[in-house]
């Protein structure tokens, strides 16, 4: 992860400045500022509202100087994607586009818009880190806002603070301009929430019980930002936590004692490490590791040895995901705007290359049944690829604003997107379409 970037810490003020840099000429944040107070009077936009002609994000296009379609066209043309290896990217970008799978969007509607919640706000601490949204059920969604992990209940329509990282013992990182600590990443699985920060923090809480289970720094490095976290069942059957840090180390901690069990060093900052899903009685043993290097690695946790080196990306990677039921299939997302899908039985090249619309692929999630792969860009676009069609069909979710994270509910009935925007921050919920529902309902 690039710690030198001027956009590395996005406070409320710097988010506004960063967002302004992405806007095309003729449209600036001030156009929306007058609507800030009006926005909060209409906090929920439903599917019925959209059917009646209202914008899903409640943006008043009829009062602006540009239409939605024109703004979309101009934004795509003028959006500047962030890359670290620009020379390599520019030399090979045309080849990358030629390599990309031809994807059809015709007739693809896997999830339908359900509601946009502007009272569920979120923020982003670092512009490259977008794993800031998790759903532990279709009724329980977790976001970040103002150094806190917040729980949103779709049943009660209420928001509750679950983990406040602003004043924990482990919080020694430099505070943001507003004086608050900053959550760079978090994970909510197996009844636990684990959050990371700019100073290499690891803060853990139980979802259903009050209090903090752990608050510590996992590194002494001044550049040891916690970039990614995963919670998983290990090969020994224990519950463990993986941290990915900017000090070039992936660490494994016990989720019971929070003591370090193992560590694996790389030659570059580790941006995300994700354990392969458990298969029946065979818990996770392999870990997909991506970072500030074009290559992705698959590591055996038991030996800490490198099993595979996956080559093809042009820049740094920040996203990775395992197929939930195929232990040989995984995907990686890169700043070169592509998602690559891999079959580890033939790892010499990717089996599919999927290019996005305008920006890096910052987050990847497979649906629980493995039929879809969701790929999120830094702003505006989320692609839902049909795995069953060889990734050749896709539904595109088109919105405006920085995307904090994406997540499926564990039963696959809902899909959520968090939007971290100065004025139009919100949580969007989509529900599975009738035509895409599995013929046999999944049980969890």
C-alpha cells in the first residue's frame, strides 16, 4: 500500500478534496452542498420511489446543470485511475484490454435495487483500502464511521455502535485531522469483529457481547498499517485471525488468546491475505496473498511455503477472494483495472481476465453459492459476474461516489454496497431477483 500518497488518510475534509479531484469540469461538490440539509429529510429511497422516477441516491438531477447520463459519460472520460507502476501499465494496457473476456450485460439482472439508506453513513481511512462492509446475516450489516464499527439492523432500522476504536489502548496511530483514530480495514465473521488501523492495530470484539476482547499493535514499524484482516477456521480446527500489514508481514493470531501463532514475510507490503474456505472436515490451509507487487501468492499456512506464484497483473493488488465451494478457484483484483480468475490446477495463467469500467478493482466477493463474483471499483461501479457462464455475463451496478465496501448476506438473499461520499454517503441494499434465486434454497 502506498503510504506516501497525498490521499492516504481521507478525513471528512480530505475526502471532499479527493472527491473534487475526480469530478469532471462543470460539476463540483458545491452543486450538491446546497442539498445537504434536504438530503437528510429524505433518508430512505425505495425501489418504489425509483419506479416513480426518483434517483436511487436522491440526487436532484432536474435541478443540476448536467443530466445523469452526461455526467456519467464525462466522469468516465476524465476519471484518473491511480496506479503505482505507470510505465508498465501504460505499455501493456491495450494488450490487457484485448485479453479481457468479452462480457455481455444484456438481460443480466441477478439482484434488484431495494433501498438506499442515507442515514447509514460510512467513511474511508485510506483510498486504496476498501474492505469496509460486512453482513453476518441478511438483517445484520456492519460499516465504519468516525473510528467506529457500526451495526445496522434491517429489521429494526436502527444503527448501533459495536466497536469504538477511537480511544482503545492499542490505538497509537497518528490521528486524523479531526482528532479521531482511523479504521483502515475490518472483518466480521464467526461472531467476531476485527478492525485494523493506520498504526498497525488489531482491535477485536464479539458481535453479541459488549466489551473489547483485544486491542494491540501487531507491529512496531512506523509504516505498519493494517491493510487487511481475515477471520477463519484453521487446519487445526481453531479460529484464527490473519492480518496483512505494510511492514511486509502476514501474521496469524489465535482468536482465543490473540497471541501470534506464525508469521510470513514478503519483499513488499502485504495488502490482503485471505484463507481458503473450509471444506467439510477439511479446514483452511491455503492463503491467497496480494500486495505491492504484480504477482499474487498462494501460501500454505502449515509450512509457510509458497505453493503458487500467480503472474499476469500489471500493478499492485488489493483484492482477493476464494470460490466458496471450489478449492481450486480464486480471484485477484488489481490497480490495472482487472480481475483475474485462477484455477490452481493450472496456475501458469489466469483462466479469465475481467476489465472494469474506469478504476482499480479494490474489493472482490463471491456469492455464498459461488454463482456470482462481485468486483468493486474505487468509485461508481460494481460488476456482478455470472460464474456459471464462465464470467461472460455481468450485471453492472451504476452509482456515484467512493465505494467503501461490498458484501453478500450469508444466505445470498441480499447484496450491499457502502458509499462514502461527502453529501450522499449511504448504504445500498439489493435483493436477489426471482429469476436468479436457486431452485434449491441454501441452508446456513
